């Protein structure tokens, strides 16, 4: 890079870091064209695009920077991160492994690789990476929390608890460790003093996700001693923090109107003529907390099925095309990309699941891309579903949990959308009612196996003995036999749910 180009790149980076994105973009446009841009200027263009929300243009720039300068670990890290943001952890792993060879002891590189492996559900590999790094001297609280997450995903709760407890009782206690510990201890186990957690809450200087974790931890402890009023109060506060005051129902309401106009049976059928005939994909979807993890646990106990977990691919696809139909070549490319991603997840298995609940919104493009895919819709009692959504740590994407009315509206709209899909897509949608599955497991498991065209093997009936990694909030429940007593567990919060119950009863 010439000295003049270097000075220009430094000037643009200074503007980016100070938040003056428009000024940085103006200089970039006026001083050079894409053809003349070197790797550093191309990276700057990618950073500007990313911060301005044009994530897919940033992918183009970061890819070009790596082509121009393939042996620079910083550029490879940028590419890996953007691949993670666009739902391609398989590509992220490829880039980050090249970066790790160039700079093997870099903590940032390790963090990106861990997140990519987590997204691919390759927990053992991620754990091995962290343990190797720690044996080489890398130690910080965030790495330890990641290691505890991995032990938990693998069912090694005692190991996870020891890490969480050590962090929670240290001067570097984190909200994540306290929350992790709360999920694993019972009411008789030692736990950080309530005053410590309360002080952290009252201080209010932590990021929203960490504040929500503290409220969830407090709620769990209150629930354990049957103080349901306090427990529900803190669950609601956590949900309100995560929603950031947004009305998450508005997006689904707008999408429902859009779908009725654009994703008709005729349009979907037309798109199917140009897409994949693969029978490998299996989609399990519905509202969160309706048994999607349980269904995946059951069917993946059969040796021909691989559990992919929550593969966040189609959110990025529909965002890229703004919920409009891609053209014929784009449809083929998307299908190919998804099958490539599935191969990274499950190798040569006959079926690979994707149990991201929110895929119920994307059945138009899933049906178009994979007309031979298997679709499984999970449903549960409305009050039980919504209560579990309110009292579970679901993440910021679930901003419809901020109020009982919003949550009830969202639940009803998701049923309206499912009724629309049933009338407009060609595939049969297999319906799993959670309460029936728990009450009549043999009948329902045989029905699932028949739908998939696989044998109802003994392992499927003993699903709870599987040692596969699990990363969802149902991690403990699916490692135990089904319990009909849990079906009505939501009722302990019933006195605080009158608004929800009334709203759900409205048509």
C-alpha cells in the first residue's frame, strides 16, 4: 500500500470510529473507485456498509479484501464475523481457521471460532478449542463462561456448575455466571447472597441482556421457594428489558398482510419448478416453548436423523430479499447454500433437522426451495405457551414478550399465519400437539416416524438417554422422561396472568 493510500485509509478509519460514517463514505467515493481500492480501503468500505445496515454489501467488500490480501488475519476475522451475521457459520469456520493459522494465540480469533462452532452445534470441537487455549495460558472470565455453556450443552451439569459457582463467588462475578448458576442449583444449594444480586440490579449499569439475566436469576430462586409473586415480577421485568419497549407484534401483523398478497399457492407452486428436490431437510417450528426441542430430540435418536438445532439461515435470506421473491437463479443458489450448510452440520445423514421456532414465518420460501422437505408444526396450550415465553430467557429477537397483550396478539397471529400456509403450500404439515405427545408418547412417536418414513426405533422412545449437544432452554427437560405433571405447571402464575388470559380469549 502506497503512503498516500495508507494515509487515506487511516483518515477514513478515524472517521468510522468517531461515528462520522457519511463523511467517511463521501471521502471514499470521491478519492477512489472500487477498481483502485486496495484491501484496506475495501475493508473500510465494508465497515461503513455494515454500520449503515447494508450487511450484504459489507459481505461483498470483506470477501474482496480477503482476495486482495489473503494472508491477513484481521481481514479473515472480518469475513468470518460477517458470515456469522448472515447465517453462514460454515463459511465463518473456513475463514477463521485460516486466521488462526496466521495468528494462533489471538483471543478475538478464538472467540469468533467458538461462536461459529456453536452455531454449527459442534460443541465438543468448541470445548476442545477452549481447553487447548486455556492450557496455553489464555484465561479470562468470558472464556470460562463459554466453557461452562459447553459443559451444559453436553449435559455435564456438575462441571458447568463448578465454573459458574467459582465465577459468581469471585470479585469478577458476571450476570451470565449468576444466571447460569441459578438454573443448576436447587433451593438448598449455596448461592450468591441475594444482596449481591440486588445491588447489581439496583446499580443498573450493565447492558440490557445482563440486567435481564440478573432478573431471571432472581426469579428462578424465588420460584424455588414458591414465592411466585416475586418470581413473576422479575420475569416480567426481564421480558420488558429484552423487548426494549418495542412492539414486536407489528412486524408479524405487517408480514401477515404481505403474505396474503404475495405468497399465494400459485406463486409458491411456480417457484417450486426451479428449486431443489432434496428430501434431506426437516423443519420443526412453531411458537417457542411448544416442544420443538423435544420433537427434535425424539426423531434424532434414530440413526438416520441428525439434529441440526436452531439453524438461523432463512431470517437472513428473507431480510436480504426484503420478503420478495428471488429470481430463478437466486432460488437455486439459496437452496444450494442451505444444503451446503446442512452438510457441515450433519454430513451424510438422510435427514437433518432445523428446529428454529420462528421458521413458521418463512414457510413460503422453505416450501418453494424444498418441496420434498418434511414440515412439523408444534403447538401447545395457549396459556402454557405464553406463560413459558414470559418466564424463559429467549433473547432480544422475541421482543413481543414485553407485555401480556402483545404476547397474546402474537400468539393468535401465528395461528392465523399457520392457517394461511396450510391452505397455500403443497406439503403436508405434520401437527404435534404437546399435551398429546406427553400423554400418549408411543402413539405420537409412531406417528412422527411414519410421517418421516423412518422406523420407530427403541432409541426414539428412550430419547432422554441421548447424549447429543443441546443449546435451547429445554436442555434439562428433554434429558428426562416426559412428565404429564409439567403440562399444567404454568398455573402457579395464573393469578398474575389475567390480562393474558382475557386477550387470548378474544377472537
